[in-house]
C-alpha cells in the first residue's frame, strides 16, 4: 500500500508574484570592493573568493565563483573540514539570502504601533544615536541589568559579549537552552567537555537518539554518516517519526517520545550485568565502574519494554550488538536535545554508553573528548577588564539553576522574568541575529515580554517577526557581504570575507557593535579601526598577513602538543558516570530514569523536527528554498485520523494549553499514532516577509514552557495537543 | 429547420451565421489571450499532457476528415469512374477548408507559430512531424490547385479553369501520394512512443492502419458532407453514387479489422483485449462503432439505398473512427507521472480541456462551416452534370 | 578542458536523502526562473504500513541518451547530441510543437506554458552543465551532493564502479544498472534498492525507442516514389483501357449506325 508523503504538495509562490525571477536578474551582484582590492579578481573580472557560509551553525567553508565581476555561484570549499567541497541546499541558496527583496537595507525607526510594521528610514547616525541614548537612559534610570542582550551564537559573539558585559548587564540570552543545554551540560558533567567530536572513519555500529542528520544536515557529518552506512556500518535510530534518517537506518525504532533514557538505561543494564564492557580497562578512566552494575540492575529490558513499547528482546539484542562493536561503536551525543525534562538523563546515558564501549578513551576512536577552546591561539585587541556585575541574572543562572553554565543560560526563564518582573523588571532588549518571537516557546508570552519593553532594538538582515515588533532595526550585512572574526576549526583558522558589495547601507556586526560601543562610552572595548584591522590583530600570533589569508581562505594554527595521557576536564579527572557534582547539587549522581508526562487519550505528542531545506525560522522567506520545500502540514497516523474522522487535505485546528493554530492535515504512515508532527519555523507574523507570510502555522505559538532544573533545557516535546476539524 | 443563406436587401444575416460568427469571435479572443500570456492560462495542457484537445481534434481528426478529397479524386481521376464526378468539387472544397483549419489550429497550438515556416528551412529528416508538416503544406497547395477551377469558373474565367484541368492528373497523383504519406504519418507520430501508447494500439504498422481507416473515413465524409449540404443548400442528392461508395466501405473495413486483430495476434497481445480495464473498453468501442457496425450496416442494401440510413451509417463510422484518433493521440497514452515531490511541474496528470481550449476548436470549426457555406453559395461547387472532359 | 570521452552520471538511490541541494545548485548555476526547474525529485514517497516502512527518492535529470528520442522527433532539429555526452537544446530553432515531450520516454523536456509570443515559450531541460564540464568541473548538482548520491565521470568507468558496488553489497541493490543498455544506453546511470519503476523510470529494452519510427521514416521517400509510379501506372493503364473501350464502343456505335 503506497502512502506517498507529499505527493504533489508544493508551495505556491507568495503574493509577491516573484514567479519568473531568476537569481541573475536580481540586483547586480557586484563583487565586493574588498575582494577586488585584495587582488582576488583578475583583469577579466573572473576569480574566486573563499569565505564561510552562515545559513546554519555548521559554517561550511565556501568558494564564491566570480565571472565578469558578478557572483554567479557558491561552491563548497574542498579544504574546509565542515564542507569538504559540498554545500547543502541552504548553502547553495546563499545568494538568494543576500538578494532577498525583503531585506532591510537602511536603519529603520518605528513610527506606528509595535506590530504594525510602520517604520521610517533613518541615517545610521540618527539610529545609532537613538539606540545609545535609549540604552543609556535605561542604564541611568534602572541600572545596566535592566537592559537585556540576546544573540544566537555567531562569529561576532566576542564583540557582542563586549557590549553586554562592558555595559554591565548580566542578562545574556542565547538560544542554547532551546537547543542543546541537555547535551552540553551532560557532557560537561560527565566528560568535562561541551561536545565530543565524532569520527566515522572506523565506526561499525551507530546508535542515534533523534539527530536526524539526513534532514538536519551538517554537511560533512551527514556525508560521513552516509558513507559509513554505505561501507556497512549499522545504524540504529530511535525516533517516533519515520524521517529520512529512519529510511537509511538499518533499524528504525519508533520509540515512545520521552522514553529514550529507559531504552538506554536498559542497554547499560544489559552491558554491565553481562560484563560486556571491558570494565578492567574502563575502570582506569571511569568513576562508578564498580557500582554501576548494582545501580543499573533495576533497569531491565523487560522494564524498559513496558515503558518504551520496544520489545525486551530487541533492546537486549541491540545492547549486545553495540557492545560487540567495542570502540567502533558510537552512541551519538545528539544536538537539539531539548525534548523532555528527562533529556538530560538521556544524554547522561549516552555519555555512559560511550564510556562503556571505550570509544572515547582511544585516540582516533569514534568519539573524542579533546578540548577545543574557542579562539585560543588567535590574537585580540586589548581591552580593559569588564566591570563587576552586581545584579542577579534574570534567567536564574546560577541561583535557580546551579548546574547551568553561564555561557548557556536559560533563555525561556529570561523571557518569563521579563513578563513577571521578578526578581526585577527589565526595560530594554538588544537583539542581534536572533528571533525570540519565533524561537521561544509560547509565542503569546514572548509578545507579552515585548510589550513590557520600553525599548527594543534588533540587528538583522531581514524584516523577520522580531524586527517587525522592534522599535529600531539596524541592518546587518549578510554573510556574503561582510567580515567576521576568524573561526578556528581543527588546526586552521578560517576567514569570512565580503564576496558581494554590501547592498544599501547594510554594515557588519563588527562595525555596528563598535559604533554603538563608542556612543555608550565603551570605546575601549572595541580597539580596532575597522573589520580588517580587527582581523589583522587576530592574525598577529599566526604571523600571517591579511592578504595571505584572504587569498587562501585560511591560516594554519600553531600545533598543539600531543597529549600523552588521556585526561578529562572533570573534578576527578576521569569520566564521571557517577557524578559527585550532581549529588552535591541535590540531583541523582547516576544517570537515572525520570518518568515523563504522557498525553491523555485524546491528546497527541507534538513533534517538530528539521527539514533539509530550512534552518529554524530564518529561511522560510528565501524564494529558492521556498520553491523546493514541501508545504508545511500536520502529520498524523491513519489510525488516529480515522478515529477523529479526518483525512488528508482537511484544515484542522491544533490546540495546546497556550495557543491554537490552523494547518492542513497530512495523513501518513510515517508517524506513531500517538504523535503529530509539524514543520517548525512557519506561521510568520511579519508582513515584511512577503514569501513566508501566510504560509504554514507556528509551532512556537503552541509550545508550553517546561524547563529542566538540571540543564535548563526547554522541553519542546512535552507539549500535548488536541486536533479537530477546523 | 431549413435556413436560407440568401442575403436580403436589408442585410439581415440568418441566425446561424450570427452564431457561427460569434463562436469565431470567441475563438479569436482566446487565441489573442493565448498569444499574450501563453498556452497554460487558457488550457489544461501541462508537462504531462503536452498534446491534448487541439491535437486530437484539430490535427488528428481534422486531417482524417479531409481525406474525402483524395479518395474521391483518385476514384474519379485515376480510376476514371466518371460518374462520381459531381462529388469531387464538394469533397475537394471540404478537404481544402479542412486543411486550412488544421493549419489555423496549429498557429494557435504551436509555441512559435511565427516560426511555422522553419519546417521548410530547418529539417530533421527523422522527424515524423516534419514529414506531416511539409506534406500538409504541400497538399494545401495541391488542394488549392485542384479547387482553383471552381473559383475560376465562379469568377467567369473559364479558360483558366480549363487550363488547370488539362494538367490536373499529375497534381491528383501528387495529391494522393501526399495524402497517403501524411494520413499514414499521423499514425507514425505514435511510433516513437512505444512505452506510452497502450499495446492494444501501438504497432509498427500503425501507419498502414491509419491509411486504411483514412480510406473508410474519406468515403464516410463524402457521404456525410453530400447528404448534409443537399439538405441545407437545397440541391439534389446523388444517392445512387453515395450508395455505391457505401458498398466499398465494408471491404475496406474488413481489411482494417484484419490489420488490427492480425497485428495483435502476431505481436502476442491478444490477451490485452479483455484485461485492460478502461483501455479495453475504449478499444472495443472504437472497433464496434467504427468498424463492426458500419461493416454490417453498409452491407445491407436496404440501408444503403435509404439516404437517411446511409447518413446514419456514415455518422456511426465517423464517430468510431474519430474515437480511434482520440484514443491513439490522447486516451490510450500513458502520461508520465513519476511520483514527484516538488516542484510539481508534472502535476497535471489529469487533463480536462478547458472551455477556452474547446472554444478555439469550435470557433475554427465554425469558420470552416461558414467558409463552406459561402463557397457553396457563391461558387459553382455543386453541378449535377458530369464534367465533359476533353482529351 | 575535460579529458573524459563520454560524460555520464551515476546515481545511487540508497544514498539519496532528498535534500534537494542539487536542485538549488542547478537553479543558481543555470539561472533558472523561480517557477521552473530542470531537475526534480521522483520516488515512491513512503511505502508500507507503520512501522514497516520503506522510502526511495531519485533526482530526475535528462538521461542524455545515446540515441535521443527528442533529437529524432524534433521536426526542426533543435536537439543535438555532443559526442562527449550532453544532449543540448537550441531555442533558436524551436517552433514549440512539443513533440519532443511526447517522444521522450522519461518525460524530461518541460515547456513554458506561461509565456506568450513576446516573452517566448521554450523547452527547458538539464544540459549537463557544459559550461562546467568543459572546464573540468562536475555539473552543479553532482558537485554539491552531500552524500555523493550523484557522481560523475567517464561512462565506462562508472558502469564498472556500479557493478562493483552491486557485487560488494548484493543484498542492498537490485542487480541491474539502469541506463547501461536502456534505450540504447543513457548517460544517467542508476543504482537502486527498489524496483526502478518505483522510481518513476519506464521499462525499456536495449533497442532504442526511436528505432521503429526512424525505420519507417526511412522508407518515406522510396515509398513516395514507388507509390507515385504505381498510381501513374494505374492511371495510365486505366486511361488506355478506357480509351480502347471508348474507341471500341464508338466503333461499334458507328457500326450500329451504319447498319
């Protein structure tokens, strides 16, 4: 029986009527002057420019092809480890990202009410003066902590943090708690590093909990996983939905949402109780090896079967297969692990499984716990120390969340504190390269938070939802139009340099932050003339000129000393499967089972998950990606649909405790009967996004805010919804 | 209802003419829109259905309908069965108008009608469509020459008419050869689609089958056109001639049926006859209506000798044969539908001709009727005496 | 310059993740308007019943056949086959008859149904990126495919590679390289884990589809000449016969009259 997924489902072009436009007929893609000056373009106007993509956080190296002084194509940089010569669909659409007709190209100052989208164009001077004066006024009246700064991590983050900390505010919002807090906190506590790197060269057995790599594409890793499967590696993939990764997996386990840790704990049970791990060897590096058998004895496969719905025999077999592969087994750490409150425990179990297989202990093993410090080895402009921060952080770190690193924070808590005014009221919000209205759960509440602000300023390239509701919008240059600080990857430092002459009055973040900093009297923290000067200062320890790195695309970093001993950056210096730190904070020291909430009989788990053509909420307006996207619909299993009397194509109303949405239904076998799925990132409010406006529904309008007390991670899948005909 | 085509002093045109003009006007408007914004907005054609209503009706059926001309011409001029002379001029006129209608419809259907003459300067000799194009263009010329005596007689230039008549035989032969080529080539158009045309129809001898059926269609058309024009233009009906033509039809149809079923037998495709669902139904419909029933019908003398029954038989025959043309060019063709995700540029796997689409064909057809009527009114198309030819 | 004698693609359906990077890259490389595409995805979607499911997708290109049907069918010869592989279309000759769309067994050529006379309605299809392969680059789609589902190179080498892959994992692949012999050989070779028809590919033998059509067309001129000769002979014969009969009957009449 064939049930095709999106047979003839396609997106009609938006009202903008850009139907017949091709990339090349858009604004003349003049090559950046900086590239010409660096001699990268020859006399005929042909050449290549090496830079980095920013369509997602993987930041593949790219090479832009120039013909007759025009940028015609982006290719992957074969010498960059994250792309290895390839670009995913979003990377390939980068030119469209720059030529989006809905880009903001001048500073804008709001004239209507917030949310009306009425702005007037202003000069940079006027806009920057206004922003600085407003921020200063808030600082003078309420203290610097009343100014919230948030940015999704990007290459200019160090300068953003300068603004934040030099200003004196502790309130730092990043997207991390909506994404990988569970993973990072778990691995920090267990291995002492944020995220272990994966090596697929010799892998034989891969266990993935979610991490839909075939759709949440990280170019090089997706490629390596695919090639590993090609070579014969086995992939066991846990996901309530039949994703593209599921279709490539050797075994797809449609596990009940929220119960992954039960599955994994049962696996650990099987491995340690049958002594399949080489405990004598791992004892040297692992805390808890002696007691783990007893601790895990309660998590039998039979017990796990009750909870997960996966047969005990299957769990047992997979555990044995995993253990048999020894250090060529990999339990993937995952990425967006903000699913359930117990996701932290899931990550702890994954870390434990890897420790038991020994793959993390051997150099060249599937998992590497080597520390890669950001920015180490690069120069930086001098700056004075930051002022002492006196106020509490609104996001509860560390006074409410003792184990959440300050760098991660708890973004949803920050938003809630803005709404509640506790422990104090925030008054201003500086947002850079971030879209809190779309990213935070419970969109209504986020809009409430916005309403509480006296002043909101957004730095972005396009009129997205957050810019739509702001008071001032400062146009950043797109990643193809600007310099950013250098990014070290492996043993090289890579450059992002302008490929296209910035359109309109768009400027780089390096420039914007400096301009703002100077107006706030914080010029000492931005001691560089311009972007090129900044990079030159970064290059000083490497002894490489700017011209060299622009031509080559990268500079070699000094070699690190070979580590003789394997050490872990934990309190004990070993892998802490048993964590004293957790115990002292009042939590279970072992990976443990925490029962997740379950939906009522008339409710569904609301799943979201990536599609290969989009990055979160930032690309739905990109016409090239829109063209090749499936129409966003609500997936539902035929049995569930039949019970509700629904069929494909029906308009349905999906309701959660905090919101409602209308969406078209797609009945498909590719999902558990107790789950529904919607593509994230649609349902934009901004009419300034002419392609994306009116398409699909917003998942963030439906998500309820649930925060894990240990890692601060938001539990996105703990929202239960009802569905009925609209 | 008998209508008169006489033009009254007060310039009142009869209702039928207004209707025809109206339909032509609609077609013209649709064509202009098509030229402005493309074929897509006014039709249901798509990448799955590049050819549809226009090609099936205007090209396939239109060309078949014009086959009366060469059939009669060969009967009268090659086989010298002079008694059928009175039927030639109307048949040639029908053919001439019919082929002009084909060309007009191509001017709407082609993506670049202004480049239609490219078929004469850029030629790809393996292309069946090229052969049809050149043949149709040449045959139009021949038909013009064959019909020119009527025009010359109409404008009282009898000497010119006689001049043409002296050299008519070579043109007749050329006309028959050209007709044979393009009538059969319409079938050959499908030879390059063996994976798409259903095995009940696809065969390497498609051109032969098309030619044989064109002979039957030609005879049927002559019967139809003669009978109808006798009613509307109030002239005598050569029923005895038509009856004789009718006698030949069963012979042709027998040969046709042998070619159809014999081919299926030889290719081992007989099993498709009863196992092909809708395709089988369409096949049997076309065989029964277009061949079996007319074969029986025209064998019965009583029916042949009754003008009404003769007409009915011709209509049945034509309906069945037109169904065959539609089957071969549209209904029995499998249109590609890879199960696509997006973009659904092949999405139109259903094809239902739109009203504007059909309006174009109807308008062209109305123009043809009007042209026939005008010619019949003002030119000596119908004379009841056999031409006295001098050798 | 490319040193390859016969360029071809190799597509491995087991590797395709339907990410559509190829399609975006093609659109940018070849400056395709937003409402058109030269390559598209085909496949079975998702087949089966939860939880026993299967899926397959394929990037659908021009097959760049060795014996192209479009080339054979086009009345004005708007298609050419380069000796090193690509089948190219020349819009300057096209009259928009769309016969090529009928002829192509793979449904490749697409037409501008939304363009009128002024803008010009043409066919569009994959060109194998000659502007890239002539300077030694792979076509845009191949260059960017993250999982190397698409590969490019010398046709003979790719066929050998494909068979080697089947040998190495016989449980994974259908034991056939589609395009090796189909339609007389194509330059788009396909490996699959599901039957090729489920990827939307027609079942075609090794005899080129255009064979019958071209053979019949080859007889056109000889037939025309022969048929003319026959008809002339018949006409002449009938005429002479009738003349003789007329003379005889008029002679008989004279005889009757004279009696």
